[in-house]
């Protein structure tokens, strides 16, 4: 096995771990558990994780749990802070309160009351409407901005049309890249299409969708995770850095977007800030995803923004 094949094997194993963390964010995510998922010994696993992900395992888990909890506090006011803390793997509300204040500069209750605006952190203001997120979204539109704003911020004459549909499970292959979404999304699609094209997997019936796991306005740009995904039949198997996933069945709220990449972020904001609070739904577990209706041409996108939801 050559060095590139060895690296692809490591990528597959690390992606299994990241997928497991995403699916069990409030569960047993000990070093031993995750090392077993990766099929590494615990002694070697935390070193491999640090080298390939660029962050120690403990710091990664703490950060991701806090960022997901911060998002949940914003969009689901019916959950108590203690419920959010326990749901995201914190053993007590006191431990969560300390960690949250350290990460965002304000208490969880202040964060919720301010609509996702924190205090000073690393010399900057930590808030959902950050420059980093705007810059990423302005280039290619791979930004799931999630601040809950008042209706006065939205000037569109026509309200967003959202359909709530039951979606079947989708078997898919994906390539993952990390970094600012404006860059990592393009790199992921380039790698996946170079692999899938010669194998005849990019036909008119192929569902092409992208999954952005992290909020670019609260997560470090270098740690943003993006998956470029295509639907495949049961006969198609993963290979190299191309990994297998299942987009689970469930209810999704779907909004069609057509326009330049720079406008996608605004549609996400309208969805979370205007449609969702009055819809009778709250976001379900699982990241939002974008289904591409046609290939982007000359910075013109036609896509469906899809957010898993459950009744409030």
C-alpha cells in the first residue's frame, strides 16, 4: 500500500469518528469509545486526531458541544438551559455555565436574551453576525447563518415559501474538507466530481447536496466541516477518501433559492429568523443541507435549503 493509500485509510477512519461525534453529541464520547470507532489504540488515536484535525480531541469535543448548545439556545426557547446542557453532554448545569461563559464571554441566559451576541473574546466581539461568516457567505454562499432577528430586518416584499415534506433516507457518498466554507466546499466538490464523473455517477437522477456542520460565526474558520455528497445505489461502494453516509429519513422544511451565491446567507437568516419562529416547528437533530437543483453557472445557484424539523 503506497503512502497516499495509507493516508486515505486514515481519512476514512477519522471521518467515521467525526460522523459518530455528530450523531452522539450528548453521549459517551470518551477517548476509548472514539478510538474504537477509528480502530486505533487509545494511545495512538489522540495523537492521530490532533495531527489530522488540528485540534486536541478534548478541545474539539468541548468546542463543538458548546457551539451546538449555543445554537440550540437561540432557536429553541422552550428548552431550559439545563436541558440544553444535558442534551449536549455536560454533566451538570454548573459545568455548562462555566464552560459557556469562558467560551462566549456571557452567560447562557444572556446569550439567549441577546439573540446570540456574546462578549469580548480574544480581543473581538463574539457574535453571530460576525465578519468571518459574512466573508465566507459572500463568496460562495455556503453559510448557514442562524441568528434569530426581528421581522424589521427583512425587507423582502414576498415572504419566503417553505414546504414541510417527509423525506426518504438517502444513501450517499461524500468527500469532506475542513476550512472556510468558501474554499472547502469548492475543494470537496472538485475531489468528489473527479472521482464520480469517470464512474458514471453524476447522471440526471443523482441527488447532489452539501452539508455544513458548523456555524462559521462561532467556530474557528480552520475547523469548519463541509461534506459534498451524491446519492448512490446499493451497488456503489466507497473508495479512498470517498466515504459512505446515510441522510436519514425524516421531516424537512424546504425553501427554494435562486440567485447569486452572496444571497444564500440571507435566505438562511430569513428562514431561521422569520419563518421558523412562526411555523410551529423547531429544528430537529441533524445539520441543514443544500440540495442543488442544477449546476451553478456564472455565480447563479438554484438550490433547496433543507432543514430537519419536528413539531414544536
